[in-house]
C-alpha cells in the first residue's frame, strides 16, 4: 500500500499508477535470511524513511513508473467483447535476485527477502484453451438436485398419546392434533418438537374441558438407535389430576314467571363434574327455553367458576348472570322492505293470537311459512319492543317482517316407470303470484308411453286461511291401457285444507265439483267385442283424513284414516246417479330405531249403477305400484271372455264395482338407504261390495334412498299365484313410500 504521507490520485490513467506502485512496494524485501530463519533488523523501518526525506525528494509527486512504460507492459485488447479470452502467458521463472532498487542509505544491513518461491510446474493444456462465449452457458437451475435434497431432509415420525384414552378423549385429540395433521413427516426435528408442544397445550385444554383443572402434559421426541432407519417417536403424556365438581350453582337474575323458570332449564346439579360441554349445553338450553316461555330478549352473561384448588376436595362455585328482559306477549305484525304481501295477507300465516304469551317457535313457524311460498329471496321475522301493556303484566311485542322479493316463476319435472304403465314424464311451468296474493297459474304436460295430456290450473294458496287452497282445473288427456283407451276432457273446481311438511294437521279435508266428458272403448257382451262410447259425468268428490302419524312423507309411528265419497251422475242416453266410496287405513309401528312395520287395508264400493253402464275409467281396478305389486297395472279383477278362436290370447281387464287391498312392509333403514321386503294382496269384483275371495298375492323387495323431500323408491315384485298371462316380474320406480 502507499506509504504514509504521500498523496495519490486514483482517477483516470493514474489509477493504474496506484495499483502498480502498490504491487512494487509489496514486493520489497522485508527480512534477511540468517541460517534459514527470518530475523528482524534493528535498522530504521522503511516506512519512516520517506517521511524523513519526503521534503528532499526530487521527484515529489511524479509517477513511480512512467506512463509509456506502463502502457507498453499491457497486452493488446480486442474490440470484440464476445471474443474468447486470450490464453494466459507463462510466468517467468522465479528468481531470488534482489530488486534494482537500492536500499536507503541509512540501512546498514539488507532486508531479508523471505522464502524462495518454488518453480512453476508444467502448464495444464486445458487452461491454455480459450473460454467459450458466455451466451453458450446453460444457466437453468438443477431442480432435481433441490427436490432430492428436500426429500433427504424429510424426517419420519410416529405419534403416541398416553393418558387420554381412559377419559374417552383420544378420538377428539386425534382430530385436533398438530402431530396427526403432519401425517408423520416433518422437515426437521425442531418442527416435530414444536408440534409436540402444541399438542401438550391441546391435551391440557381437553382435560380442562372435562373438569380436570390440575392437569399437566409433557412431550418427548425419542430418536431411534444410531444407524437405525426407524422413525422418530413423538410421545405426548397427559396426567389428569383431580376431577373438579360443582360445590354450588347460583343464578343471578331478576324475578321471572314462573319463579323457577331459569333454574329448572339449567340442567346442572351440585356434585356434577365441571364439564365444559355440559355447562355450555345447559346455558344454551336457558337461551332456548326462555324465548319459548315469554322472554324473547333474554341475555346470558359471562359465567364465573371459582375453583378451590387448595381445599381437600376439588370443587368449584358456579355463578351465571341472566338478564331475561321483559315478559312479552304477541302484538301486531309490521312489515318493511319489498311489498310482496300486504298486511292483510301476512296476517293469515301466524298460528298464534294477539295477546298470547310469546313463543319463539311460533315466530320461527311464521318465518318458515313465508319461505315456503317460494316468493321471497330473503325474509326475516324479528320481535320488536313496543312498550304497550299486554295481558298478565306482559309487554306486547310486534313482529317485524322484512320482505325481499324473489323470482315468482319456476320450472319443474318428474319422471317414473312401472311395469304396465310404462314410462311417464311430467313437466310444469308455474307463476306463483300472477294474481296477487298467491294466485298462481300452472301449465303442465304429461308425456308417457301410455298417457299424454295437457292441463292448466289456477291455484290460490292460503285462500282466506293458512294452508287452504282453491283451484280451478282444465285438463285434456289421452290414456291407453289394457283396461280402456280414453280421450277425456275435465273441468273441475276444488277447495282443500291440506297438511304440509311444515304443519302436519290431524284433520284435513277436500271437496269440489267436476264435469267430465270422455270417449272410451267399452266391451259389449252382446257383440262380443269392444266398441267406443261417450260418457258425460258430473261429480261432487269429497275427502276427509284423520292423521295421527309422526311424519307426512316418511311416517314411522301412528296411523291414518281416509274416507273418499263422490256422488256422481253418468249421462249416456239416460242419466244414472251413483255413489263411489273408498275407505283406507294405514298404520306404522317402530320395532327398533331402524325397523318399522307398516300396513295398509283399503276397500272400495260403487253403489247405484251396473258395471257395464259405468265408464271404464270410473271403475275400480287392482294391480300396480300403488296396489298389489307384482301384477300389471289395472290387471286384477274380472277379465274379458276368452276368444273361442284363440283361447290363449291375452284378455283385457273389465274392472269392477268393488275393491279390496292389503299390504305389509318391513322398512329397514341404515343411514340414507333402506331395504323394504313386502307382501301385497287384493282383487277387484263385479259386485258392488268386495267379497274378500279369490285374493291375489304378490311379494318382493324394494330399495329406498332417503332425501329431504321424501324417499326415492325402487320396488321389484313377482306374483305368488299368477293367472295365465300375468308377468313373472314387475318393476316400479317413483318418489315416496308406497303408502
């Protein structure tokens, strides 16, 4: 380096002077050789000599090496920056000759030159080759090496948990464990240890939740023996300690009606373990039950549990603050948002009376009933304080209905198949609010292998009363079955009060009027063949149902009774009045939670008209998916006389004036699936009353797939005592149970 006291400029060409001078000074001998060892001389240090003589230096700031000499020593450079580098020249042989520079006059002994450089070996010919241009190098990273390195760093481990299985906490621990979530692999041992520490805290939280507040947990990562390929073992050991129990249970709340309303709905007892799950469930029950008993604005405060950890017994004192709010009764309905329904129509939906004690389940029912109309994108029902006094010291609360209009139009389709009826597809278009409020227009079409039809229906839902429906129906159809081929037009009106999945009623009814014109083929015994005939029919059908079952779509217990009566008159040349009746009883008995025995009995009768004067479509037939399975649709009952010319020909059914049917099923359910073996029996008769003779039996097995709108049904059946011409196997696919 430059000696102290001398200034150098390192800009421009003089930068080269700087580095050259540095190299020359560094090569100056610093020590003399004495017996092969370097010995320091007591002479004046070289660095101090220029400082003493700098003022007398004749060169002053002149360069040490002349510019021309320096430039001549540089190798020539090419103008092409991409050209390969020239080979490095060979170094001259090492020499121990002292530099030409004379030592300072003040030095009496030469400086040692240090060790002698060894001779340079022979030049490697590869080093003499020119380097390839830099653009030809491949700079793509070696990804495979990185992946292999990462794989080599992966550490496998096993997990052991001790002390939780006896408390039935092992499964819950596994579902939340950080070690389990790692699936036995980690990048390093430190990561395994961190997961184990997290699982320590998890084990303590789980034990606290069961009332073990003195619980401790430790973790340990064990390494396999040296040289073994076995994985590491992460061990989490939990020690529960003492189980804490309630020593007292205190509810801090103002008086309520009845006085024990809060305490009896808080199912905690002194002496019970302080189990977090049970405590939260008990508090949730208070929050649920008080709004069902007149307190819609209840608030549950922050619980306090004071543990006595120094006492002989591990106990805790539990305190729960409750703010019940005012005791309330139902007031009026008020509304905001879109004007889907006015207040007059909204007031048809509640199942409570004004002034009745508030019950949040009735508020939820109102909300669900509005949603069921299908006319809302969103709807909310909230209690609002009014300050108005109600009966029995209550405060009236109004229900605020927030309406958000939704789409009123919809498309729907259903499909099914059964032996005898073939395939059947029905599609419909509905505008549910074309004539407000809830005046719907429905257009439907049926396309099947044996039935086709079009219909238009006006339906007023919740007509003056919740779940009461008024309908006007116009229908034109073509049916082609073994029993008859009919072209039919119908105009009907109907009032009904119906059960729904939301509100299943014990008593429902339907009544109306019907005008039907039909052209059908009728077997003429005088001619010995079928011929077409036209019938005009007027009817006043009515139905009543008494329902004590536990479900509308999939009952598992209880029973139902149904009666249909339809006074009718048939016009075919002369007017003939008659009455059609049908009575049906179904019952459901749960043997276990998974097995239900279901049974059905049905009988029908037509009084006041002969069978041959009755339109074939109004007669009773047996057989099919909703009757006696295993037999073709409508094929049970009297048949046409055999053809003498072809006695083995298939004969068509004639139908009858009476009917009886019996069915029993064993409905076994597992999850969302079910298996249903069944036996059916029945027949139809020419007489006006069933004779219960000549019963035909069918048996089979069905599969069920249970959905939120009812079970999907697939039944396969075979006749047990078939007649000539009856099929061997029948298949039925539809929605809903058979009965």
